[in-house]
């Protein structure tokens, strides 16, 4: 499902659901300005969806920026380099959990900050450190840091994150 949140310059569009064989970004055809696509609510990415996604990303080119990429989207970004095309990655959702009370958390982190810390594991862990809202224990990342952020080897960031 598509929801266009703001007027053009850039248009902020939220996508909920699955990127699958039914993924048809018709709602974006009329938008000529840059597009920020919020993907935090993407629950699944299928192989048929990847085929449709690749066509969509190719048509959008560099005017597309991805925001709050869900763990499912990040997994696809890591598996298939072409998944990003020429678009930029503004931020990603990092899956976290409490090792004591098992509460899950899905905070969004800036790609610029993560990429800067990516090569230094202790710096990355410091950046990701958050306390559980229930029991105040430090949350653990529910993924291998090296694997989860491997897309940084080739991902493009928004200009302000590269320069700032």
C-alpha cells in the first residue's frame, strides 16, 4: 500500500506490506521530483518482488532515496548489489532485543553515522547502544554486525550524510 505523505520536493512516500509479485509502484509514476521512500513497514521481500523492484529502481535512478529500510529490505540489499541501483540509503532499521526480558525494538539509524562506525566494531556497538524500556538492560543487535551492514561496501548515501 502506498501513502504519499508530503508534497513534492522531495515527495515522502511510505510503503507498507510486501515487495512481491503484486508490487506495482503506479502511485509514483506522476511524481517527477526526488522521492524519499520509507520502507520501515516492509514485512517481506520475495524473489518475484525483487524482479519488480529492480525495474522500479532502474526507472527512478538517482532521484530515489530509501529511508528506514526494514530488516527484510536490508537483507535484500546485502544479497543483491543491484537491489539499490542508483538510489541512496538515508537510514536503516536495526533489529534489537533485550536478552533479559525479550522485548524487541526496531530503532532507525542514519546510514551516514553507521557507515562511519562500520569499520570499528567497538564504535559501532557504542553507536547502537540502547537500553531496554522495560528492564533497562542494554539491548542486543539481533543480527551479525558484519553481515547486516555489509551493503555499506557499495551503498550510496544522501549527499548531506557524505559531506556532513
